[in-house]
């Protein structure tokens, strides 16, 4: 892939880690932040009990609508824990974040650009191997995650035993066994969300360590060029990997300035979005 990135004009760049920038991005994504201390994203494959987990956590404190400019439904709700107020956003069920569908694009953009304080990935304890693909992709984007090992009651019925402590060590993030329909494990899940959000528990997520030298050089070079053109863009390395993999939706989003806009802080005068031109060479 050959990529040309046109640098932005001289202007004050937003800080990628600035809470003001993050708040502005979340609002652009349609999230109402009134009476909220922390934002939680709820992700997972279809049919893993994600909606049951959402209902168990929020109770009746929830409402539905659509994502801005999309026909895809969004549910969000709230809960309180240890005197802190949490907004939880139920992302569309998806098998990956590689953006081959609108649902995947919404989930990816929210985790990558909305930068929630915690991302909870719900997995099915009876089909764990299939679900870990999404978990590992989320852990490439964020180091603030909790794995909700749901349907452990079904796993027990099938005489399946999942060692959640070893899984937590291997993944580098908390793993909480739950049977959300019965309320089992939900109090511990809330505790882990709170500990990750407040920094009491620090995650060290498992990520790709051994890269071929040629790939490592290409990723480093492209990441640096993305940083120079889009100083406020979070996780430029992940974007570089997607571009090198030939992700046309990512290239188009960067070319149009859509994703860069999400990463900028709101201000009276928005900085002009730099343009990126990407051409895939086969």
C-alpha cells in the first residue's frame, strides 16, 4: 500500500488525551453526558447475552434511539457505584472490528474515537474460542477493558470449566464470570468496571509482540506519518495496521476526514481537517 498524507495547516492541535476533546467526541457520537462521571462501552458477539448483561446492570435506567445519521438502534443507560455515576452504551453486536459492516464500523469508531473509560466485552463461556477474536481486537485499541464471561450457568450444565483466573492472566485484563439472567456475578462486574475506570486496577492487555521486520518498519513509518498529519488521532498504530491490511473503509474515512473530525475537540472555530490520500497497490 502506498499512502500519501497531506499535513494540516499550522494551527493549535487538540490533545488526544484531553478530557475536553474526549467529551466533544462522545457528544459528536450522540452520547448525552449530563450527570455522568464515566462512560462504559458494552461490546460482544451476537447471542452472547449482551442485552441481558445491559439490562442487569442498568435496570430501568435506560433509553433507546439511533446513532447519529444511522438507522442502527442504540441503547444506553446508567448505574451508580460507590457514589460515582456511569453511562453505559450498548454497542451493536459484532464478530469483529474490521469494519466490513455498518455495525462493526459503529462499534470500532466508538471504542477507538469515543475512548470510553471502560470497554466491557461480553463473551459466551460455552463458545469462548469463537468470541476471543473480538476480545483481542478490542485489546489492540484500548488498555481499559473488562471481559464479562457470561453464561457460566450453561457452561456448568455442559460440564465445561473455564479457568477465569488464568484467562485474566493471559489476556492482561479482569475476567468476571457471570450468569446475567440470574444476576450471578453482576456485583463483581460492577466492582471491576469501577476499579478499571478509577485506575484502582491497571490493565496490561495482551497484544501482538512478534512482528516480521518488514511489517514492523512499515507500521512504524506509517504510524509516524499519521501522527504528524493528525496529532489528535488516538491509536494511530491501529489505524496504520488497518491501512496496511487494505481496509478500504478506513482509507475512505481518513480520505474524507470523517474519522479525524471525531478525534478533534469541539471549539468555536474547528481546525480544518487535514486530508489523507490512500492508494492500494496490488
